[in-house]
C-alpha cells in the first residue's frame, strides 16, 4: 500500500541524484554478493590474484597502461588483463582516462576506493615477508614498511591521491 508518509520518506531519501546513484550501487552490490561475510564481499571486489597484482602495479610500480601491466613479471595473459581491468573499473577500483600523448592508449588510475586498500597491502607485505623468502628488489619495499609502517602508508596514500 502506497501512502503519503512512504512518498515523503522516499523523497527525503532520494533528494538528489547522488543519493539515487548510491542506493542503486548498494542495491547492485546486495544482489551480486554471495555472502554477508566481509571477507567474501572483499574477495568478490578485488580478491583474485590478477586484480590485486594490477592494483599493486599501480601503487608500487606506477604502471598506468595496458602495455605496462602486460610487462609485469607474473605474465598475465591479454584476455585476463582486459577482463580484470574491466572488472576493477566496474567495481569502482580504477578509472580510465585519456592518455595525453596517444589517443590509442588509455591510462588507468586508482580511485579513492582502491587507495583505501594501501594499509591492507602494507599488512599483506609484512605478513608475506615474515613467512616467505623474498628477493632483494621486493625486500626494499618491505624495508620501507618495516622502518615506519604508518609513514610508508601515508606517503603511498599521498602519492596515489595525486594520481586521481
């Protein structure tokens, strides 16, 4: 039953397009998620191997283009890379922009949603370093986190925010 009180509540809750968009996004997330578990929800957004490596490459190696991501040592295939970039964009983790030097290239930049993962990356790096031997090139990144984790997170966040 539709009454004036319900209409007023709907009008108050949807007073601008931003509210409507946020409600629609929340509804899409609710429909797509398989579980109410926060870990499961996070894994659905960014938890597969390739998505995390793309985000890593953006933050730690300043990669921005499809070709740069393809050169990562893990050897991602072209079809997987294209699918993960699309998925990360659809999930609001990255955004596309025009390359200033080439219309044929697209730049991929992190969103604030991705930047908010930097502390998670710091903890993952520290956990892995504790349990697995790492090459010297990776150990240099680790040393930054080990010396002053909060400063490293702040510095990376500031640098990544400049990419927006």
